[in-house]
C-alpha cells in the first residue's frame, strides 16, 4: 500500500474533506500541518513544484495535487488503485 503525505492548514475545508476521504479509505497517511510552519510550507512548495494552495497531496512520491484533484481520481475510480500500488 502506498503511503500518502498530505500538507494541510487549520480551518481549511478542502483539507478536512481530503483527510476525511483518506480516513474513509483507511489509507496509510501522514498529515503535516504547514499552515504556520515555514519549514513545512517550504518543503511543500519544493515537492509540489511551487503549488501554494492547501492541501497538497502525495501518494508515494507522486504529487496528485489538491483536494479537487484527489476527488477527480476518486470519481474516475483511479484513487483506490493508486493507494493500493507500491509507488
């Protein structure tokens, strides 16, 4: 199973929605609160090629984007395969 890393910030509805879906799928994930943490935000920017919106989601080393991007993968039936793969 792929490990998911999700960079979030507090009071972010998109972050909460993305985390809720990961929990629903029993995904193995680490949530990093980068809202007030400059080092974590800088790490997120670098890993995501400059994306500054929250959340930013990585399945293994693959950047899948934000909440809306993850929901598109879910609706297309592709998210489960990504989570199950050994990326």
